[in-house]
């Protein structure tokens, strides 16, 4: 089934329509040692919009603020037709303890700074970026709800947080009549599937749309790394390249390269690129709303958008799933076992509600 960027999906339990691929803009700016200059970033933005895309993802500290500032310029004149998502909680001013964290002061000052950098009156979707283990959830939820009531943000979401905290927050928001969380941003791809244990089922049950970041595992699923890179990246560790960065994050391993090999095999069968197959696998998950693509060049963006046209067969999906399978852990493996099925249902035939 072929998709297009203007085949919109609803975001969680909201009526907000978003494209099935979001444009990530952490590559807008070169302050982090890689990325793209403003002129090239503008071309990426324009191509995405021309194809019908409307979902733009950034954060208050991406490329030291350059990402938001560029978007402020790029969105001028068409702001209302776009869904702009940004984030807060990361450190904005080194040495200032209140310029980071999930608390109310950080929330309000960060939103005001983002509004200035984005040159807009409101933010469509604000994520709590990183869980800080210090701020009471009631403080977070009440602050977010206050900003929604003020019209400075329209929807709220969360990223990089434990599933039990997210579900707890959603229950409190429902009970108190505060703005509910509508989006969950997590790392999710063929290499990193641990979100399937609790985060993704929780999102499905609690009404949060799943927005995967790093759907190509930092480029490992594009097929550009080989076994020789396992030692080469180690030798170059700390040199500031993306390869050494991936090695430091533990992305370059024998297991991960074996998964990438299967992706390449499927891509060859389909006459597609490995990047398109990796993205298509994520897109076809019914629990996923919109993976975030982060291109540095027009060629990369064109290639990523081609994932919308990829049809994976049941056999290919099974091979990809088998190569990347993980154990679900306690209690999920036990609950899925034949023993538990026998002692709870016996020979009964019961339809499973999805």
C-alpha cells in the first residue's frame, strides 16, 4: 500500500492531522560537527513541504538553537498550515540549574525562548524531552495545561520517559481535566525494539501516537557500515565523526550489522535502498504514527521519502522481524507462553482485541 506525505494520520487521541513521516531538523545547523548549512536546510524544508508534508520536529537546544531559528525563517508566511513540534528540559545555559529540567520555571522560560526563536505565537506540540526524575508529575502536567489554556501550546507529548510514569501522568491528567498527552517520542527501529515491551503497548492503551526517532539507527540500517568498521570506528573513537559517535553509542556491533545485512537483502529483492526498507518496516507498524527522518542532503531526503512507496511482503516482514527479534522480558514472555495460555484458556477460542 503506497502512502504519500499528504495521506495524513491522526495524532494519538486528538483530531490533529499529521504526515506519516515527520521532518526532523536536528541536522539544521552545523554546530554539532555534522548537519547542513542554512541554504541546504532551506532546500530540505521546501522539498518536504512541496510533497505535502506538514509535521516538523525540532527542540529548543538542537544545534545550539540554530534549528529553531532557521525554522522561524522558513515557516514565515505558511505557519498556520504546519504542525510545529519542539521540546524542553535540556540545558540551555550551562551553569544555570533552572535552565534545564521538567519543572515549571524551565517549562515556561523554555517555551518563551522557543516562541522567540521560532518567530511564532504558538507551538502546536510540546514534548517533555528527557525525564529528570526530580519534578513532581503534577507540576509538569499543571504547567503544560496552563500553557495550553494560554494558547501558547496546543498539544502536549513526552519523550524518553519510563512507561509507568507516562501512564501515571495520563491517568492524572484525565482525572483532573488537564490536557492529555497525545504523543510519545521514542527511539524505535529494527535494531532498537525494546519499546515493544511496555512503551508502545502503553501508548496504544493510553491514546498516545508513537513518533519514532532514529528510525534508521543512526544510519546503521542504511547499509553504509561493514565488519571492517567495527575496528576502524574504535580506532577513530573520539575524532568527532558520525562513525565514532555511533561506535561510542554501541550502535556498531556484530548483531546490528547482521540485522542491516537482512535489510540489504530485502532491499535488493525489491529494487529499493536499505534506508527505504528500514523506514518502511517502521511505517507499517499500526502503532506508529510518524517516524522522524533527519536528512542532511536532498538526495538523502528523496531517498527517505521513497519509503512511502515500499510494500513489504509477509515473508519479508517475517525475516526482518526474526533477524531483529528481542525477548520481551518479565512478565511478557511468561504471559505469552503456552503454559499460561493453557492454564487460563485451555482449548477455548477467544478473539484478541487489537
